[in-house]
C-alpha cells in the first residue's frame, strides 16, 4: 500500500509542470514563475541606502624603496586554447535544441494595433507587419508546440499611439527536465573530464621538454 502511494506521488511529481508566465501591456511587464498551476512572483530587490562619503584624509607620501634587481620571470606553462572547450559548446547547443522540442507554449498571444503618423505610411507598415507575421508563423510552429496561439495585427488611424500587448506561458514537466539534465549532464561531465585530462598531458609534456 505504502509503495503504491509512493509510486503515485513520484509519478505526480514527474508530471508536474514548471514554467514561466510573461505578460506585457500598457501597465508594464509582469513576470511569474509557474509551479504547477500556482504562479509565484519574484521578490522585489530592496534599494540600498546611499552611504555618506567621509572626507578623505590626505595620504602620507611614502619613501620609495631602493630599486631591487629584477627577478627572473617564471617559465610560461602551455595554456589551453578556447578551441579545446568546443565539445562543451556542442553539448550546450544540443541541450537547447532538445529543450526547444520539449517546451510547450500553453499560451502565446500577441496583439498589435498600429497607429499614429501619416495614414499612407501607416497602411504600408500594416501590410509589412501582416506579411512578416505570415512568414514567421510556420517557423514559430516548428520551434514551439503551441496549445493556444493568437497573433492579431490591426490598424487604427484614429489612435495616437501604437498598442502592443503580449502574453506568453511556457511549461515543461519535471520528468522531461530531469531526463534532459541526466542525459546532457552526463555528456557534459564526460567531455569536461576529457578536456582536463588533455590539459594535464599538455602540461606534463611542457614540463618534461623544459
């Protein structure tokens, strides 16, 4: 009985969605972290009070010591090149690609109402915006799995300013996130060990040659 309850609890935890919620409108930008259905607001940072600067005391001039003989420079050890770390970059890029396929956009809503300026220019910009959205939507569908998507482009010759509203909610389950961390964490650790091993061999060869 207890093992069954434990298995159900673990299964529920693996299926728990984690994510972010971002909203932008006239009131500003709102960002929330999602743990299941519960949004959590990030705590606002406290502003530090400015300290009053104390008047600086005049520094006493120290006597310069007699010039010492220059010490012999230590021999430079062979350094690692940034190219040696490229395998870790490949692992990070593969991780981002897999994360992209496992993320889900629960909500993707964008509303833009173009306004202001010359009516002829406004109409031209409206046509360009609609063409850009038509070209972008297939790429967006390939990049994200969207459950609810809505992109509206409008034009209002009477409004003084352009209106922009957006809402985005991205989620990924705990199980998928843990599987990504396990697979790519192991790959990254393996590549890191290889890089450090090669670095030690290079240093040993440099010390023997010296």
